């Protein structure tokens, strides 16, 4: 019974879960409040959850771990910055639209009161088509390099981030809160979203249990909705075909499924989820990080889903939830607990070793016989 | 090339036998080989040739499945090899069917692979001799000497990937000859890839080698070559040594008959199916055209000049017709393209030519098109193509129907449709019961089932499609005897009940003859002939062995003359 | 025929594009020839050794060894210890190499073992392995040094008493190899000026007419690099080299011929790691400062990008690729920021451009490699049928 459980959960997960549990138990003894830690873990879970979710479609379709997540993130960043750039205009257009078609609920008062959620929605609405287009090209590319997807994805991510570094400097952004003050052009490295859509999800329906523990209900609900959407999609005809492609592309082909098309759809979906994920992240974090910011963002997401029990070609929503919680738990708890105990910040080192160790473990694991 | 005692045979096999998981594949093989002899070893696929070679060369697969019975003697001394290198050390070499050459290396580098001539240096004492440099000139000389022995003219500095395919075969053989102590050489289908002239050169070279005292075991399905080259012929059938006679005592027809002639008791599991490279160049063999039908019925499927690029099973030019409701068999040796035909028709490999279903032509190269025309396919590669090993049985059984026929779905077509898990499970249960698939239920993973039950799942997958034409490859490969007859009976019943046209491709001639109405034999990517299943086994055997009817008759005339 | 032409273009497209970019960027930057040559020579001396260390795993069919950063870290540990012990000059460098070698061997063995478990995805695995070992390295340097591993020089330690500072000055061995054999090329007029500034020491002076300014030559470093090239040429001719080539082309065939495949692959990685360790030491003696936590970060990426720009691919690389790559890559590195500034008035753009190019070039090479491999597979399948039947 126990051995079966261990076999199902896998040793690395159990060790890390026990480690995390140990940290929570040890926390009060070193003067760290458990509820604060829990709150931090929940916030980070909500922030990162959607980006981890972005791994599922590609893994399920057999495209491997999406090391190219930065591509989706870039689409998200474009959406976020453009939503701020056009914020006033978008709202004005909405009021105008409401006036024209007699939609009284789109009046000025409504739009002003809902400024922040509308801004957030506009960021997502702008980001999604960009992500879909980028994902389409990215998918076509990955179809031509079957077998080497992961390495190429990594470098596609890197080169697109560095390409966008040039673009951030050159694109004609004008909004004064976003461009460098002295030059009047070129986006800043970090842009505050305060006054636009800071904490729109985090604060929505938030429950204050006590002064230390605030549950970001809105953000968690948003994650849950995204997870359910992905879950529903994976049960659709297309999602089923996609899973079969990842499980055995030859079988899928012999069953009349267009393997390349399914892979492309999965990559597009991953990229779109990555774009939405970064916007969720930013509204909670409070800043848009441009330039080299998205560079290494794929690694924590990859490590999370692997930590949750996914393999290079099989992943589920449960893997995402368990993995994100464990990974973010470790990240929150190690600085606070270990630092208080050892008087030193080991968190960065532990993050490096755990996340990359997890990826290494997945890469070197023997693929099941018969494949 | 070494002096050996002529009294003791070079190699003696003494009551060699082998069982794989309770299935006997070899029994009581006894023969010996003397220096300078050329022995022809013939047998159908699965007759036990590969297993015999695996035993002789100490392949790990033998030891890991419980070793073998009987004993081997080299020069009168007992030996038991545990790796091919030990056999090599005793002077026993092997030239494989598939080339094991490094494409970017020159002929010389390949001939001397891992036996390079080295310059000595002091470094050897510090490290190993792997840090010595290569003596390119000496290597060139040694390689050309080995090539020269074969009587061909190949530049040792030529890159292998740029060579015509025939040369590669010579390089392989030269590699074995170059070993100083080689005195017994096994050649597995060496002429399969050669043109006729090249084959002639090779046969001459082999005779020359034999004169130098090297014993040769020549494994081939080209009986005429076996007959001209060899002094002794051994025929293996169903794991037994059927005959061991001087070549002049046998005609090719007799050999063929010995090879395929069946006894009532049959061996049930075939362990290995070596894939043979296909002959590329022209062979002057006539094709027996399918006999004119008596009644003109519109054929269920009509294939004209089909070619298929399936690796290892290339189809060159195949035409045939199958009547509605018929069970049609496709047989032939492994590697000759019989598997390529159904795979090509289903669009799984690049194909060309014309295929008509009930008079309407079929779009090739598109599995979806074939499935839409109500064809169903059971692949020979069960684990690779036939199943989703990591998914449950109900997925496996219903997936194809779901994707191509829109069944087992809920929702609005083309907009959003979701799996109907309930219907999937129900359908899977129905077939689990009907085909008595042994499993814990429709949610067990397909990878966890035994071979026979996996095959039944594949059949269920095809039946769910309600096909007009069912293409089945190797229906009984790798499954146990009980499951075997059940699978074949299922097919027969399905044909009888639904009038479905079935095309079965199988390596087991006997199986085809027992189930099918007519059987086509494929040889070298072409149809050698189509015979009613009731024709005598040796006729099929002759077709398989690359002997067309005409060549046969000639030989018989000669024999009688 | 057209395929062949396509292959030739595909094989040399990358260097050609870079020559064109440089041809535009050099005049834009406004640098003088002697400045550029001086910079290039310095960078050849600084980087070639690191890039050369990549050749052997490519030969063994293991692709680009992203795990070379393991060797770089080993070298840095050697340098840190030597720096603490106050060993200076050439003995310091040699000692650093001696300390680094066993660490690099151990890391190489580990890396080789891991890669043997991940056949077919060596590159992504070695890449992640680099990150993983980076975590271990940080743990050692940031927590163990000054605690478990004694560091006596307080100037090297963080104020808390253990852990090494980020910027360590390598004054003791700065430029020792570069200046071991001082040499200079100079124009007729500049010679006197140069000697008066630098003292009449034992400079090997090569006077060239029609040449302005002077160029210092890191002669000893170049000699070491030349020796290393000879080593690689010799290595290719050895039995071990031959075995690696065989494994690189077909593991199955090599295995059936009795070549110990896994062992040889590990040897290839160990050699590469040890050489990368020496390469990093040479690199840092030129730089003169060691950024404890960042120096090795970019080593792998820049070395690999330079090699690929030199026309190498994932499966084939030569010594010529190394030098062509080093020159073209660093030419772009030197001129891009200035050219960018002169072009659009922003140096940052040139900065980002060269980063983009480094990553982009690796991405493109990987794509081309995978693409070509898949195409060859298809061609091989087609060729089986020969000329008969259909087209």
C-alpha cells in the first residue's frame, strides 16, 4: 500500500514534500509565522500557476517541455504594455461604443469604475492574438525539427527575448510612465502597473483570515477557471487527438489524425497560456519586467510541472497544482526558514539545485519500454 | 587461413536445441563443418536460422532466455560462447544482412574498424594503446589486400556512403577476411542487394576463399545460387534439420518442397524476423500474372502498379485484384515488400500507383482518405503503430472511430465536441467480452496486456470502424497458440457474418493457406504469383524462393534431360 | 546538383553573413585598424582555448558540449585557491591548473555518465547540467569557502566571514601568460615611442613600414593555443580519435565492432571538461578579475556561438571554424555597440544586437542541423527503392 503510493508519487516528490512539510513545522521555532508563509505560498502559487499550466498542451502533444515559454511571455508583455499605452483610448472607445448603440451600462461611470479590470482584460485581449500568431510560427518550426524540440525551444526563447530587447528600445511607445524620462523614448526595464491593473485579481474577493493571511481568492479562481478550460479542452475531440499524438504519433497518424496540425495547435495553446500567465503574474507582482526579465522564466515553470510528477511526455492538471505548490512552497519557505536558522540566504542555491536537478531527473529517466 | 587439424571438424554442432519461454524453436540440430567447405543453409523465415546463429555467436539474447541445449565444438574442443567477440577469437566470423559500416569512413577504415594498424609510441606505456596514431599507409595496404582476395577492384580510400550498394557487401566481407584467424564465415543473404554480375563475382570470390581453406556457411533464399555455390545443403524447417545432403543430390524444386513442406505439428512462436535488405537492381525473373477470372465481378479493391517506400519492405510494382467478400492472403519472405502493400494502401508510407475501391480511385498517402473509404487496418507493428500503450483500452478501441467517423462524441460537430466516456467504455466492454480480451477492465492501460490480448484490441479497433475492407498485417505474430487460433477464427467469422473483404499479410504461409481463398506471394517487391490456397505448398515455396514457374520448368527439363 | 549547391550555401551561409555585417559595421564604428587588430589578437588569445575544448565532443557525436561550463567552474575554484594562497605568476597558473584538473575530471565523469543516460538529448541535458552544477558551485563558493574550505585572505571573503566576494582581483596572475614573451608589432615611427613608454625591456619587436601605432602580441598564449591545435590534430590521428569519429557516426556499428561506446563518450567529455578548465584559467588571466558568480555563466554560450559563427555545425567542427568564428564573433562584439551608437545614437542597441546574434545563431544552427537530419532520413528511405518502379 505504502510502496504503491511511493511508486505512484515518485521519490523526488516525496522527499521534497517532506522537506516542505519539515520547513512548515520548523517555521514557528525560528520565529517565522506559518500563516504568513502560507499566504506567500498561495500568492506565488496563483502568480505562477497559469505559466505552469502552459506546459500541459505541448507535453501532451509530444513536443516536450516548453523551454520556449519566453515567446508566450513576450506576447504577454506586448499585451501588458500596449494596454497601458492605449489605456485612455480604449476606455474612451468603450464609452463611445456604448453611446452609439445605446448600451447604457457602458457609460462613463461604469467604465471609470471598472477601469482596472477593463485594462487587465484589454491586456489579455491584445496579448492572445499576438501569442497565437507567434505560436503558430513557433509550432511550424518545431514540426520541422522533431526530436530536437527542447534544445531548439530553449534557444528560440532566448533569441526572441534578446530580439525584443532591441524592439523595446525602438518601438514607438509614448506613455510617460513607461518610457525613459530623459530620452522620452525606449521602454524602461521595469514598469509599474499601479493605477492600471495592480492586484485586480489578487484583491478581488480576497479573504483576510487575519492580518498575516490574506487569501487571493480572485487570482486562485482565475487559475481554477484556466485549469478547467484546459481540462475541458483536453477532453474535446481535438484534445483527445492531441493526447494520442503525444502518446504515439504513429498511432495517431494511422488513425487519420493530422499530427503536425495537432502539434501546432498545442504549441499555440502553450504560447497563449504563457502570455496570459505572465499578465496574471504581473498584476500580482506589480511590475512589468522587460528586457532580460523573461529570460529564465521557463525554467521554474518546467521544474514545477516535473516536480508535480509530469514526465517529458505526460502531464496532467494535478501535476501542475501539486508541482506549483511544492515548488513555490520551497521558494517561499527556504529564504524565511533557512535564513532565520542559518542566518544566510541559501534560497537561490536551493532553487538552482532543486529546479535543475528535477529537470535532469526527468531527462535521464528511462522512457517506458516499448516506446 | 590457419592450419588446422583435418581430422576434427572445424565446427561441430551436437544436438543443439533452444526454447523461448516454453516454445521450442530449435531441436536436435546436429551437423559439422570442415575446412574449405561451402555449406548452404536454407529455411523459411522463422525456421530457426536466426536463433541458430545467435547461439553460435553467443548473443546475449540466448543467455538471457535460459541458454541452449546440446554442445558446440571447435576443433574438437567444447566451447560455449557468451559474446560474439569470443566466436571471433575462435576464427568464426559473420557478415550480417544489414550493413554494419560507418558511412563517413573510407573502405579501409571500415575494413579495419577497431583493428587499426597503429604506430607504436612511448605514450602507449603511459596510457593505453588507444593514444597511438594510426598507420594510414599500412591500413591502406592491408585493406587493399583483403579487397584483392575477393577479386574485386574497390579503392580502399573510397568513402562508404558514396559507394554503390553492392560494394558495401564486399567491404563487409573484406572486413571478416582481414581478421588473421578467420576460418569459418557465415554469410546471411549476401547476394540480396547485389546485381547479377556482382553476385557472380561474389560467388567466385567465395569459391576462391574456400580453396584457401576457409569454410563458408551461405545462407540465402536464392536457391539457384545455393545450388551452384555450395557443396552441401542443409534445410531447416520448424527448428529441425530436415536434410543434410550434397548439393548434387537435390534439385531446387526439391529444396523448396523440403523448406515449406509442413507436418501436422507446428511450432507456434517465431522469435525473430530478420529484416532483409531488398535487392535493388534488376532481376530477370518473370512475374506470373494473376490468372484470368472466370466471372467478371467488380473487385472490392484493385491495385495497379503500386510502389511503396517502406523502409525494409519496399514495394516496387504490384498489381492485383480482390473480389468482394474474399479473404486474400499476401505472403512472402520478410523484407520483400509484402508488408509494404497494406501500409502503402493505407497511406502510412509514401506510395504511388493506382488503387481503386469498388471502382472508385483512392487518394494515396493520406491515412484519413483511406479510413474515410471505410477501410480498416491492423498494423504489424502493434506496439509502434497499432496501440497507444500509455492509454486505456477504451481509448485504443474507439479512438480511430472517434476521429474519423465522429462517433463516441458529445456536442456540436465542427464546433465543440467532447469525448463521450460512457459510450467509449460501453463499446470497449462489448469488444472485451466478444473477443474475450483478458484485462482488468476497459480502463487498463494497453501496454500492460499480453501480446495476444493486445492483438485482439487492435482487431477490436478495426471492427469498431465497421469496415468494408479490412487489411491485417501479421495477425498472429508473437502471440501464443490459443490466442492465435482465436484471432484467425474471429477473422473468418467476421468475414462470414459481415461479408467484409479481408486482406491478410503474414509470414506464415500455412496460416494463410488455412484462412484465405487465394494467396499472393511477394518477391523482391513484386508479386511472384497468385495461387488458390489449395495449391500444393511447394508451389508457394518455389515462388517464395525467387523461382518463377518458368525457371522451374527449365530446371526440371534439365534434370530430366 | 542543386542539393549540393544548397548544402554548400547552407554550410557557409553563417560566416558569410557575418563578414557582410562586419563589412558594414566596421566603417560605422570608426575604429582604426591597429585598434581592431590589437583587440582581436587579445580576444583570440583569451577565447580560442575555450572554444577549442568543444571540438572533441562534437567529434564523438555528442553535439555542442554545453557542459563545458563545468570545466570553467573547476578552473575558477583552482584560481580562487591559488589567489588565496598568494601563489603568483606562471607557478600560480600552473598550480591553478593542477587544482582544477582533478575537479574537472570528476565533473567530466559525472557529466559523461549523465549524458550516457540521456542519449539523443545530450545537448539539452548538458545545458541543464550546467545550471545544476552551477547551483552546487555556488553552494561551495558561497557557503563552504571560508567555512569548510579554509580561506585565509579576508579580503576575498564576504564581510560575514565566509563565502567569496563576487569580484576577485587576480593581480598576481594577470597577464602573466600573455606577457611571458613580450612581443610587439609596430610601425617604424611608433617603435621608439612604444619602447620609451614601456621600457626597453626584452621586447621582440617586429617593425613594419606603412603601419601606424603598435600592437602587443600575447605570444606565449598564442604558442599555447598553437600547441593545443597540434594536440587536436594529433588526437584526431590516434586510435582514440578514430574510435570517437566512429561512435559519432554510428554508435551501433562502433559497438558491434567492439569499441567501448559509453566509455569513449565519457572520455570525450572528460577531455573537453579538463580543457575548458584550462581555457577558463587562460581567459581569466587575461581579464585579470574573476567575477566569482558570473564569469562562467556566459562562457558556454559565447564559445558555442563563436564556434557556430565560424561555420561549424552540431555534428562537424574543425580548427579553422574556431579561428574564423573567434575573429568574426569578436569583431562583431567590438564594433556592434559603437556602430549601433553611431547609427541610431544608442549604444544599448548594439549591445543587445550582439546578444541577440549569439542566441539567434545557436538557434539557427540547431534548427538547420535537425532539419537536415530529418531530410536525410527521408532521402535514405527513398533511396531504398532504387530506380525501379514509379518515380
